[in-house]
């Protein structure tokens, strides 16, 4: 009896436990269902743009003067005057007197040369008169001899011809000495050879200078140059580069120089003047010379605004960026730089998200874009990120990234 009762009690407890468990399970919340992410990868994309116009060639370099000379007197002496504008940063014009050397000694030499020349001219007149008298006397002598043909055989000394030639030579010599004295006197004033700016000077009134001693440096104001080192592939994009001649005003390849000043960028228009005919020994690049006329006029801001403050000139020694107008080619495209894959490939996304791999030839690289040729069309979609590799025919998702 007791065993049956124990079994009933155990069964009742088990049943209550099962019922309670079922009841608790029924009260539990439904588990949330999360959809699995798609197995097709997502790719970031941008559009291809059709290329038009010249292909730009980018480079950089340092501004240098187109011409620079040292100022040195051709005669020595004491400086008795210096132009107030002849100092660092000063502007001078062609023919402007920069310094003057004391003239006293040179004036004395001119007067001495004039006196000597006057004496020589008197001596020449006397010798000419003596020669005329000698010829007349000789002709009378010959006439008395009855031989009119003997005058051609007369001794030159008899006719005083060597003395006359010596007197004439002495006059020519003293004329040259007077011209030399006047030239030395004119050289006491040192003038500017061209319009320019004073880079530096080291002369003061009272200073004694020697002939040929450099007292300052001028650089030309009409133009400056920028030496732009380019790779051979970039240099090949410049039309007619090897036919350009220095100073040729007919054939010009346009260029633009950009310099930073303060909070803005400023531009000046220039042109490719010439190129060096040898490679740089260290960088193995080609030096292309860009010439900028009127560099010391105010530059134009690249953003088109007036900005704040005065617009600067193109300063000598400034490191600048240069954009050269390259060849005008047909059938090239501009793609984002991130779209260019290793091996010079571009991954195109066709309809339905199918990837095609297109090989391209790179013409030019910039910070943001790449100029290429290949079987590309305008407004095609190219992959710029999101995937690390692609195969021909694989599918990708574009648009908004579905992953959070």
C-alpha cells in the first residue's frame, strides 16, 4: 500500500514539474530573427569621364632669374656717390647710374691726352710743310738735270716720307689715348644693364674699389624661369618639345605657374621656353624650362576671389607648382585614381552588377584622376573600393552599402 502511495506521489510531482516547465516555456519571448547578409560583395563606385582638350603635365620647381649679373666697375677709385635705390630689394632701370667713382684723376688724364694730341697735330702740320718743301726742292733739282722721270726713284728720306708717316702715326696714337682717357672717364659712372631688381649690394660712399670688384648683384625684371624636372613619359606629352628654341616668340607651349602665399594660391601665365638636352645625373629626369613674362606683377587667385591684402609677385627662389598644356589626344578618358588597379587595370561594373576587367594605358596621373586610353566609355561605372580583388564575370552590389 505504501509503495503504491509513494509511486502516486512521485508521478504527481513529475507531472506538476512537466506542466510548470511547459507553462514557463510558453511565457518565453519569441527569439528575434536576423537575416544573413548577402553573399554578393558590395563595391564603391564612381563614373568615367570622357577626356577633352589638352592633357595637363604637372611638375614643380624653384623660380630663378632669367638673367643675373654682378655689378663691378671697370676702373678703380674712390666711390663718391651711390644711388639711393641701389640696395637690396631696390628696383632699377636700364641705363640708370648706380654708383659714381671720383672723376678728378680721370679728368687730368683726359686733359693731358688732349694736350699731347694738340702738340702732335702741330708737329704733323710742320712735317707736312717740310715734306712739301723737300718735294719742291727735289723737283727743281731734277728739272735742272733735265730728267723728268727721276722723281719716282727719289729716296723717301729725301722727300721726308718716313718722317711724315711717323708724324701721322703719332697723331693717331694720341687720338687713341684721348679716346681711351675719355672712355675711362665715362666708366666712372656704373649703370644698370637692364631693368631689374637689386639682389644684394656691398658699397658705400668713400669706399675704395678696384677694377672688376663686384659691389652688387642685379636680376632681370622682365621674366623669370622655373626649371621643372619631368620623367620621359611626362616630357613626351609636351608637343614639339625638342623643336623649341630659347627666345622663340612664335612656337609656344602654354604653361601656368601656381604659388602659395598666405592663405591663398596665385597663378601666373607662362610658356615652355626650352629643355635641357641631357638627363639629370641623380634623378634621371629631363629639365624643362618654363619662362614667365612680367612675373613681378600681382598674381591672380586660383579661386577667383580678391582675397585679403595685396596680391604678391612671383618671388625669386619660391617653390611653385607648374601645369603645362600637353598634347590634345582623341579618345582618352579620366577615371578616379582609386579606380586604377595594379597591372594598369580598371574594373567596370556592367548591368546586373557584373564585373568586367579592362586593361588601360596610363597617359598621366594627378592627385585625384588618371588619364587613360582603353575600351572605356563616358559614364561607365568603375570600382574604386570595397573589394580587394575581382574576377571577370563576378557580381557585386553598388549603391548604398547594406552593411551597417
